[in-house]
C-alpha cells in the first residue's frame, strides 16, 4: 500500500509525522512525502523541515492520501496545483484522509461534499462551507474518506485506517510497537473537559 503525504509551507509537523509513523511501521506499507518540488518543507514553527522526496506530479495515483493541516492551510487553499492533485488523486485512491485543518484542503478539492467530517475543534463549524456535515468526533469515517480532529488525532486516524484496510490485529500490533498508550497529565485535551477560559489561549498558540 503506497501512501502519499503532501507537504506545504507551515504544515503542522505532528499532523504528518503521527500518521507517517503508524503507517510506515505497517508491513507492506510505504509512505512518501510529496510536494510541489522535492526538498525540505518547513513546518509551522519554522524550526523543523520534512523532506519531500517526490513531486506531486510524480505520484498521481497513491493508494492512500494523508493531508496534514496547520496554519499554512489558509495559503494552501489557493494553491491550485495542490488542490487539483488532491482532487485527481482521490478519484483513484483507496482511502483519502486528513488531519486537523487538512480537511479544508479536502473540502476545496470537492472531496467532502455531502460527507460527515471533522477537523480541529476551533474551526469545526467552517466545514459546512465546503458542503460537509461537521461532526465533533476524534475520527470520522464516511465511505473511503477519513478525517481526524486536531493534530494528535492523526495517530488515531491512522490506526483506524490500518484496521479497516488491513485488519485490527495488525493495527493493534503497530499501536503496541509504538507504545501508543496515552495517559495525559491533564484533562485539557478537549474543550469539553478543559478549564474555563483556556480555549482562547489555546487557539492563540496555533493561529
């Protein structure tokens, strides 16, 4: 199974690296970072770069698409080469997925029209502008399209994808291999459980 993760300036690193780690550990799966041109693409913190080894045009029909999000999504929505690549790759892909605001790129490509979908809680309602039905869940599956909520939810999405496309035992083996057994020190990972007044501060960190 060949996975393509498109990179663009100011993507969020964990959006890409979380699913990459899960799927790259899976037997028989290969993950390729793609971009407009091969080379380093800098993340939203400006201090980390991932290397795209292929051009978008070099991998037009991956089996799986994983679109990361990040502050750079706003500019990427105007990148017709990227949006067109997503639209055309989706026509042939077995699975099309996104993490966080990467769902807006799926929306711009016409993938989410009439589908249930999710994204980061701070921008969930905006999915309706792409013809999607916003759903406040960590991972949402609608046919062959899987969308994940914010950032760390990409790991959950990739494990869900692996279970659906391979088998649950393989997904569980990968989960154990990467020791994904979260037990966070605070119950602040969701606006439903976070202390009052924390949401605005949190959004200020990622805007």
